[in-house]
C-alpha cells in the first residue's frame, strides 16, 4: 500500500500529459522519416552482390537449423535439441498414421479460415517439421538421426506435388487486396492463407539444392513469388503509391522477412532478377521501419508498437520486432543493409518493450485479445541478441540490455525458451545459438531500470524502481480500451479503465506472483478501475460477431 500512496498522484497526473515521454528518441524524429517513393533505377548485378546474397542465404539457413557447433553439455542447447527431435517425431508419426500424403485429401486455399484446415496443417506443421528434421544437424555430441534422410525429401516433394495439383501455384487467390494497398498503404492478411505460409517458405529455403535437382525448385519459387508479390518490384505498370506512406502492417513485417526474404535468397545465384528483388525488398524494409503516424502500424514516435489501430504490447509487436531485427542481422555487412535510421527505429521499439515489461511481464491492458500472453519479452530476447552479439550489429548498449534480461537459471528450470518451437512454421535453432553467443561475451548488465515513462500512443504510464514496476493503462476517444475475439479476452473490457498494476513479487518479478493470475478474478473489479458491471453472459454475447476493437467515450 505504501507504493500506491507514493505513486498515486504522480501516476495519474503524468498519465494525461500527452506528448511527455522518457523514451530515448524525441517525437520530432518523425519529421526525419521521409519516404523515398521515386522510381529506382535498375542496376546491373555485380559479382559482389551475387556473393552477398549467397552469404545472406547461408546465414538464413544457419539461423533456421543451427551450425551443429553446440553441445548437450549446455542445458539450454540440450533442451532445445530434445524439444525439436520430440516435435519432429510426434508430428511425423501422426502424419503417417493419418495416411501420409494420400491422407491429406482435398486441400483448399480459400480466404476463409474454416475452409483452410488442411492447408494450414501442411504449411504450419507438416512441411516445416519435415524440412527441419532433414536439414537440422543436431549437436556436436548428439546428432539428429533424421539428418539428410533421402526418404524425407521424397515425402516433401510428394506433398508439394499434391499441393500444386490442388491449385497452389502462380495465380492462386489468397484473398489479399492489392488495390487497397495501392490506395491507402494499408495491408492486412487476417483470415487469409498469407499468414500461414512461413513453413512453406522455410522448406524451400532449407531444400533449395534438393528441389533444384528434382526439378521442383523453379515451380515452387514461382508460386512463392506470386503469393509474396506485395513485396516485389511492380509488375503490372500501375505504379506504387504505398511508398508514400510510412510504416507498415505487423503481419507484413513478419511476411516480408519470413517469406519474401526466403524467396529472394533461395533464388539460384544465376537468376537475373535476384539482385533487383533484394534491392526492392531493402527499400520496403526501410519504408516499414520508419516511424508510423496516427493509427498506422508499426513503430510509433514513443516506441510502442501498433496493430489494429491501437497499441499491441505483445504478440504482433513481439513478432514484428523480432522479424525486423532478424532482417537487420541477416543483412548486416552487405550492400543490402537497411539505413541507420531504420536500425535506430527498430532499436527504439526494443528498448521501449523492456521498459514496460517487468522483468518479462507487461500490463494486461496492452495485451490485446491475448490477456494470458504477458511475458512476450522472453520470446523477443533473440532480437536483443541480434543487435548485441559481436557477429551481429555489435551494439554496446544492446549488449548491456540483453545481459540484464538474461536469466539462465530461470530458463533452464522452465524450458521457456523452447516454447517458441511451436505454432505457425515452428521455430529456429539459430535463436538459441545467437543468445548463447552473446551470453559468452560476459557483458556487464545495464543498471536496473529506475524512472518514469509516459507513452501517449499507448495511453500508458510506467514507473520503475529496482525490483518492481507500477503501470497504469487508460484509453481515450483516440485509443481503444480493449480488443476481443471469439473465445478471446471476452471479459477484458475493463483492463484499460485506469487499472493500476504493481509487479513486486516473484523470481524474476512477474504478474502471477504479484497476484494477477487469470483465474479467480472478478473482471469487473480490477485495481484502480471505476467500471460498469456488465453481466458476464452479455460480455460473451457482445463479441460473438468476431474479433473487434472497442472504444468507450472519455
């Protein structure tokens, strides 16, 4: 209670001081983010650029499956290794039990989710599992028994042939609205299969040579080029207006790194379009990584991340920032690297993320429709490693930030770092390698955070002292209060109603040990909130129409 008394007036007074922020980049920086939307001349590819693209390709492969240089004597490497092998085994056993390729039956790539279950299963689970089980070498003292198994290649080719026959080829309609992009600079992949193709692009990346030898690479690259053509040089002569708009959609952040970069580097070295594609993609990265105005995604002047026209502290921001940092890491030292300004803007997002997280947990009011995903910072740690490691950006400040955030004992006890090897397209072993590489540098951690930060774009105020955090989240006529979906955050309507959350307990300090578990709450009586009691049955009824944002008058 003493903390509440100390902070009460300060927190709420500063909360409404719009424009005040203690972030490291002033709001005026938005003025410097001019977007280049002039036509760029096509240059002849040089031998150096061709070699650089092969370097990027090799880096991406190594990031995905590792270099085989770690040992099971390191518990974190062993946990990730065992998680991967177990995942490969379980997925492949189930796949064969259900009839293998023949058991897939009819595949639909229709825009609506209810017609995509087989396609999503293939893209999210089967293809990435098979391709990684084939290309992952394992550890020095514990090799992967499935490594370079030719039967795996045969199965992957059979799946690709089956998908091609079902319509997964150039011309397939994935439901993306290109005209909207040209007119508004906005894009959204929601519900379309575009959000689920990272496992497919990963498979082409890892099996480039094998697919080329089998006569399938050109066909599949033509398909991948088609479904990622949003990031390709203009093809129909209608011009490109979207470069006039700074920033970019969070789903696009992920796709242009996971899918389009995979396409470009997987192209064969003698492909004449490869360098032009990469130059254009770098241009797109620089557009996306600018500070975005108004309600636009992604990085705001105060450093918070936006999606669905509001602050999204977890999921979309976590994945978008990781993808951006990954692209910067993969392109570093080449002529295709993004601008210093882009690197600084992504860094701003990463630095802000660690301010509103104590140690890894954020205020539930910025968790969107995923109220249980508060510790997203744990899964963003690889991005800090890309910036800090000597073989990455070698940023001294980010080295110290990573060192403070790194909790080896906690990671070994919980196995939480291996949770990323799940979901769409599975994960990557190179994330562990990057973090362990930076850990080995034994950098002095940054001091425990202490200060007060106000984030106008998040309607949020943060007060930090060593060992604890106080956070207040509100809303306004411009910033929505919560987001819900079918079965998602159905009782979360009050999480931004001036709720004051104190994270003071746990090792590391976290929301659950501080008394903020999901179960047991009366979601109408949250600390610091003055709310209207809406019957819970009515809360569920309100969101039956699908996921949506909500804004109350203020």
